[in-house]
């Protein structure tokens, strides 16, 4: 029986490891409050993950997931079907980690979803990290 030739031993060494900066994408959390009497109470939270919107409604234990390819009108209708009012006085807080980036006020659910969608389009591809 002939022996099959074996591979020769590696004659080179791998290059030394170099430190690499890993940039992190910006992840915003959108917290929406609804006006009740004289104060605002938490209504729901929107968070965008790679291919899904994660919706956590304040009085429910589980979260809902909506594909990001849905239109603004579709997302608006989905949220209404989950029990979110279409017109009310809303406050939107945009958070990045532990920092409140912005606070805005709205009178309709559609205008909130449009603002959130526009904001996500603007920050798409933006990342941060130490250079």
C-alpha cells in the first residue's frame, strides 16, 4: 500500500496580534409617555435591533417585535391594534445608554413614529468607539 503524502509542516508563523478598535453602532431607546390629567405616564418603549423594532408596552410583561421593513403607516396601525391611542398628548424621550439625548412633545402617534423612523435613517451606519 502506498502512503499518501502528508502535508509539510508550516514554515511560517502567524503575524503578531494587533489591537483593533471595535466601533459600536449607536443604539437609541425611544421612551414614549402619554399625558394623563396633569402628568405623563409611561406608555411604551421602542428599540431598534438589526431587523426588528422591539415594542414594550408599559402594562404588559412581554415585548412585541415588528419587522423594520414595515412602513410608518403599518407601524402606526400595528401600535393602534395593540391598544395605543392614535391621538393624545405624547412626550418622547430619546436615550442612548444612560444619557437622555432629547425630549420632544407630539399630539399624534403617527408623528412620533415618523420622527423615530427619520432619526433612525439619519444615524444608520454611524458608530462610536475610541480611535
